């Protein structure tokens, strides 16, 4: 398992970049703009993590800017933790066998979401190529907010 990123929603991307980059000293390592989804993702890394963040995407802070205005309350600006795993099906099975609800099952062999006992959303991503769809995951519905 490898730590990937923490996602934080921001309401003013320029102000956030000024804080995280100019004032706090993080470096932008990559950016993704999605016209259809109407959002921008900006990944930042601490000075000692820049090379690793650029080469393998981790460790990073992900700023998520939704183009349509939204007010974040009740902790909604904090998104999730993300971890890359060797076998997404195996880790999800282990969690499920121990009473953890899989909120977004790994139907595609690529991504799943679970919540910690304290309600922290955790994104689990398959390392390397996606695994082939497999049961029971392929037909399992989402069970709640991720």
C-alpha cells in the first residue's frame, strides 16, 4: 500500500494557490481540468516530495475546485484520503469481512471508497493496470456517500 493524496475542496482557486504555493511553499506538480465535469484538480507537493509527486503522483495535496459555486459546510471541504494497493479486490474483501461497508465497490477493478469508523472517506486505487471486473464487485451497488 502507498499513500497518494489528501483532497481538499476550495472555493477560490487563485486564493488557495496563493496560500498553498506562494505563502506555504508547496509546488504545483500537475493539473487536470475537466470541462464536462466542470472542475479543476491541482496537485501540490512539499519541496522534498516534488520529484516523487511528479514521477509517481504521490505524495500530494489535491485541491479540487468546482467551477459552479458551492458553499461547503460541515467539513465538506475536506474530501478524502487516497491509497494505492496491490489488489483492490483483496483489500475490499478483507474490509468487508471485518464489518466495513464498501460505499463505492471496485466494480471496475480500479477504484473503491470506504469510510473509517470516524466517517473519513478513503479512496482505494488499484496499483498499475485495472483488474478485470469480478463478482461480487461488478454487480454491487453503491451503498452511500463516498
